[in-house]
């Protein structure tokens, strides 16, 4: 294993490591735009220059492989001077768009300028004007003027999605990135190019002008969009949730996530949430507090023979919630009619060879093992037969949190409506549903828990901003349905 | 601990003090009556005080030469506002050279502390604190001023033009 000196610190690194990785692993500041650990090395931005002892001229760290005994520094005066001038070259044609640019606040150029620059530009020439606000399909807006031609996005479409939409056109200072004839960039991983863009050349239409990034906090969680379980950061503030971004996890999603997953903050925001429980009284609807509704449902369940109570569960809740459901509600009450609602089961083994899997439930594994542990072996046909025969008096549906992935929703609603009393647990209003009780649920961003992905890896989701504080988790609902109080957050398992 | 002085003999006589005080009052009254000295009080609201042009009074949103609002909705004023009284909603402009503009810009003047940080933070001279200082209202008056009140109120006579002009900047090659 070669040993290298980085700014005076001796570190031992694996054979074949790039110098820039050694810097990044040891938290040493090194300027870089074109280098991205998830992509190949281009070496075009020339910003990660370092001085290697015995080498007459500066080298770029991203394209230099470590050798034993290397003594490397990027703190010398000549390197600082060099970085300053390279930054000045990058800024020659960069417009003064910071006030209207969505990247401001998380922009590589701004950070570098504050660290190494803070000088007046010494360029006498006029800036080259390029095309602005180029519409690249439904997800992305391109500003060719802001681009510093680091080619990260081009390499992303070449290497990760292998769709090759983006390229660099023209020559010299008129070079610009783009797609052929401005064809839309609509592949399912396109918004990753926005994340890796170190400047504001590519911006996401979904997030564009919604918030300035410095108003947002972020916390790590797991994407609930499919059984892959990509690690994500959710960005939120007082007004709600605004975006999801991938979080690096080499074993699951590397640096990427799909665009379908990025939309999964919207259903958590207040404007589309179910804020109160709804009780159907004849043709009218009555709104009541979720806890009160749960109390009424609890009375209803107690008044019905336990063989005539059925529960339908979906794989969109956490292990802890399933454990509470089975141990606190179903086992004490002796309810054995528990059915697993599997959406599009035939597609469950589909895989797009990057990240997205056909099983659109984040915790199918967790639910299956909870069903095994409770020794429940029921088939969906049973439920259909019982409903058709009118043998179900009270049906509790632990509905899917992300409803758009359940394409069979209308058929299932008409099937479930055959039950005498239908209780639906859902975070958002369900279209076309007229249940006796609809109880609001918390979303995955509002609770702690564990979910298990397709390969059996357990991952934690965590509570961030609570949007609807009255809404219940599945655990809360289970406690209330057996007539217990919800334990305090500190004491809940 | 305070030291209490025993009153001197001459201070126990209050009449001389009252008389000298009345003397000052009547002297000033007579001087004011015959206008020999400028009066310190104003007959508000008929007479109004003229503050210096640097006075930080009610906010003005400046406009471009074509009359459109100058603000680019960068939110720097809202970020710096210590009273958190500025609310901006940004939107996409149909003209790509403008790109971003405020679809709504509101200042809650009752929360505002008139510190002038918004004026200092603005990169395009879009908000200024003008010399106006009379913003009274009676019951039910709206003290949350929107773009109409901030940029186009009658006192501004059609709007104040910003000193930062995008076209001139482009011509200068910036």
C-alpha cells in the first residue's frame, strides 16, 4: 500500500487511488468542478492543481494516481496563485446571474470565489453572450451562458444512463452544452445532471424559483418509491417539503436517484394532505379529529365478531409499525383475516438496470417477514370470496401512502366497498373512495422507523418536519384501535 | 447612597423661582407673537417637517425604463430583513432575458423596523427607503403594502427609475 504525504499528513491509501480522492477522504480542501467520484476523469477544469515534490510544474490531482512516497501539497503560494487565475478564466464568460440563479447558495463558483478569489476581474474583453432559458423537456431548463463546460452532465448521460443526449457543441469560447436541436432530456435519471452541475447551467423545473436554497434544511432518509431504497436528503422549511436529492451510498444508489423518486415529497405537503378524519353519515360527511375517529372505529370493531373483521395491508409502512399492528392489535383481538395487497405483482422483478425496481413498495420484505412472524398465510382470493359472500362486516384498509403507484386502485376500491363498513387509512384523500371512515396517516417524512429493501438491507427513515400533527402513524392507530393511549414518543418502541 | 443636602435659606423661598420661570415663558410668548424668533413647534398637520433626503422612510420599489418592476426576486432583502416582514413569491417571466420576477412582493409595514438593510442588500437598486414618512391609516387600513402600493403609489408620480439597467450592463459587456 503506497504512503503519501498530503499537506504534511502521511496517509496510507489503496493502490491506484486518485490523488484528489486522497484529499477528499482526508477532508483537505481542494477546488474541483469537473471531477465527480461517480464519473470518469475528464481533467478539463484544471482547478485541482497540486504541487508534487520533484515535479517542476503543478499537476492536476484528479488525473494523477498515487505513488509510494509522493509528497503533495496544494497550500503553496504558487498553487494558490494558479487556482486564482484558473478561476478567473472560468469567470470570464460567466454572467452576473447570481440573484436570479437557482444554484446560488450551493454554487461551486461562488464557493471558490469566496475562498480563492475576492478580486476584481482583470478581463478587458466583453463577455460572450449565449442562449439562456433553453427548454430541455419537462424537467430541465438549460442556461448555456452559465455553463463552465466541466462536462459532468455529458459524462453522466454517456456513462450512467448510457443515453448520450447531451454533448458539447461549437468551439472555443462559443462552446456550449446542449442536446441535438434542443431535443428534450427526458430520461428517468435526467435531474441527476442538475445535482452534479457545479453551476446553475442546468436547473430543475420542479424546484425552479420555489425557494432559495439557504432557506432549506435537509435530513437524510430513504426514498419510498421502490424496493431499491435509495438514500436521499429531503429539503424542507416552514412552508413544507421542496425537493429530494440523492445521498451517497456506494452499496445502494451510488450518487444517483431516479426522477420518479424525486417527486415523492409532494404528497407530504399540506395542500394535498388529509387534515382530518372523515366519517360518512348517510349522504353527508362529518369531519372529526383522527383520534376521535379511531375511537369510533375501535368501538365498531369490538361490536363485530372477530371473524368478520378483515385487515388489508400494503408494503408502504415501517417494520416497527407492522410489529405494533400485529402484536398490539391483531394478536390480542384474534384477527386472522389479514391480506397483503400486492400491486402489479407481475412487475415486481422488473429492473431498469440502474436503480428503479418494479416493486413500488419500499418495505415489501418487512411486511412479508411480519406476516411470517405472525404465521398468517392468507390468499387474496379468500378475501375476494369473503367480500363477495358478504362475510366481512368491518374492513380496515392500511392504504398505500403513494397512491399513484397503485394502478389497480379503482378496482380495489369497488372490491373493498362490498364490506359492510370500510375504514381506510391514508395520508392523502383517495379519489373515488366513499369509505365509512377515512383516517389521516403520517407520511414517511414524519415518522421514525426501519424499512427493508429488496436485498434485505435494513435502513432507517427519520422524522423531519411534521406537516399534519394530528395525523396518525400505523402504530398510533393500532394502539387507539385496542383502546390504549398512544405512548409518548420517548417511550414508544 | 445619595447625599441629601439640607435646603439653603434662599431655596426655601419659592416665589423668586416661579417668577423667573414665568418671565421666560412670557418673554418667549412675546417673541413668538411678533415673529422675532423661529418657533420650535410646528402646526402639524398644516405644517410639515422636511427631513433630509437620506431619511429612511417608506419603501419604494423602483421600476425599469419600460415601467416594469426592477426587482428580480433574488430574496436577498427578505433574507437580511431582521423583522422578517418581506414576503416575495417568485415566478418565471415569459421574457427569457428577465427570467425571474416577483409575482407578489409584500412588506408588512407594521413589522418593519425601518433599518434599511433591504436597501443595502439589494443588488439591483430595486428597493429604496424614500423620504415619505406619513403612512397613517384608520381602522381596517391595510398596512401590508403590495407591489401596487410600493411601486405605483400616487406620491411616486409614475415610479422611481432604478439606476441599474440590464441593457446598459449588456452593452458594457458585463
